[in-house]
C-alpha cells in the first residue's frame, strides 16, 4: 500500500469509528454492531442507489420473524350491517396478511475485499472515502434485486459459481409465489407433452382493434403477449385486476426482437452499472398495464403486480462489520452482514407467468419430389 494510500485509508477507518462511537482499533480488530443512525443511513443510501429499490418497500423490522408488516391494502373495506337486530358492525384490518405467511430475516453476508493496487489508484481522489463506500452500497442494492427475483433457497454455505444469480442466498419473491401461492402461477400451456413445461406465444402477431392478424404464422397457446397478460389477470383477486398501479414486468428475451433498438438505447445512454438499477418502460402496454423491464428478472417470464407489493425486510440492529488490513493478500477486507427477508405483501395482488416461449412458424410441407 502506497504511503499516501495508507494515510487515506487510516482516515477512512477513523471516520467509521467516529460515526459508530468506537476506537480505530475496535474497527480493525473486532466485529462491531453498526450504530442505529448509521445503519438507517446506509439502508437509505442502498435504496437511493436504484430506481427499482425506490419503487418497492425497504422495511425495517424489530423482530427476526413475525407477521408481515402489511404495507398495502389487501381487500375492499366497504360493507353494511343490519344492526336493528342482533347484528353488529365489525371493523377488520384490510392490511392483514397473516393468512398468507410470515417473514423470517436470515443473515446475509456482504463480504468484500479491495486490493492495494486499486486503492493506490484512488489515493489522490478527494472523494476517496465516498468511493470506498458507494461502490459497495450499489452492489448490495444489485444483489438484493438479484436475490429477490432469482433466490430459491438459503444454503448454509453458498456457491456463486453454481449459482451466479445468487439463487442459494435467500428465498426470493418469485420463489415464494411459486411455493406459497401456486394458484397465482401459470407455467404450462396446452401444446406441451411430457415433463417439459412451456407456454407458446406466436411471434410477430399483433392485435389491431381487437382483431388478431397473421395468426397462421405459428401454432401457439396465445396470439401474443398481450393476450397472455389479459388471461393472467384472472389469477389476481377480482378487486385488484383493474388497479392502475399494476405493472407487467417483462422478461427481456420476450421483447428483445421487437424493442431491440429501445433496449440498445438504454445501454447507450447509461453505463452498465447504471442500467442495472433502472426501470425501462416499454412503449406498448400489456393487458392495459404499463409494461416494464427491471434488472435481473427472468428472461422468459411475466409478473403482474404493483411494485409496492414487493418488499425487502431488514432487521434493525443486526448490521455487523469488521474492517481488516490483510497485507498477506495485498488487500483490505470488509466483513459485513445484515438479517433480511424478501416478502410479497399480498399474493392476491400478483400473477406469475413462466416458461414462455416464442413460437416459430412451422416449416411448410415438402411436396413429393422436392428437396432433392
């Protein structure tokens, strides 16, 4: 480590110690609990790093497990009771989600290291401490989105080689819909045989004034994604189906041919890191709802819900940290963890469609004597 880097790094450690009411030595030699005010600020910065995270709920909870917070209304409240006899009016909680399931915040480690050579390259920058902080906070935000859409288990020891989308870090939103609300999932059509599930959507078929054109181009379960999304609305509770807050999250592979220029434009106008935090709205609605592409969503799926129906719960006063200078490996290391869970607030407000394949036009039959 360059002498100037050592001075800058020491100032960084001193600032962390000051904010958390610790000595510099405590920060470098012991695992410490991050001060509540600092913990809250870190969570705010993680949320601010991503347009998607700002659209969903990031909810602090006191207990490691318990009933879901219920940040959305799950059913209508209008009613009438005849009280002239024995009838009594009964006020019930429209945010009650206890019938769906509970939450459980598991420890997630966000350990990372930065080699001396990279720190030396940053040593002259006045924002040295901010660089060290923000690059990691942004990645924590990316990881949360990745787990939310791809997580299927919480392994005692995770493996990023076998699970590059963090599938084994925690159970995400889509996995919970599949396993706890199977009636809200559509994953197979009428054209498949055997164990391979698929929903076939005709490629290039448009609906004009309610009329499907060019239907003969392919054999499919649905003429287009619009028809599939309209059908999937029936999986939602009736009082949610016409809600204008609903969006259709679209797997990018389903629209890449039609909106390739739009997707390419998103990459051209933002760095790869920035694009991984954005919400991209498609120019055409699906089922009368805003159609969006969000980071790390499965490429062959649709999800109809409101973004505020998805939550990340984090348990207060569980963020732990230790910063070490590791000269034997020519690096500094930050060992950090927090307890968190991925929550669908109301399963009746979502519909998940998976295994979508774009049907191809069948090859024309070869006449006798043709084809050589």
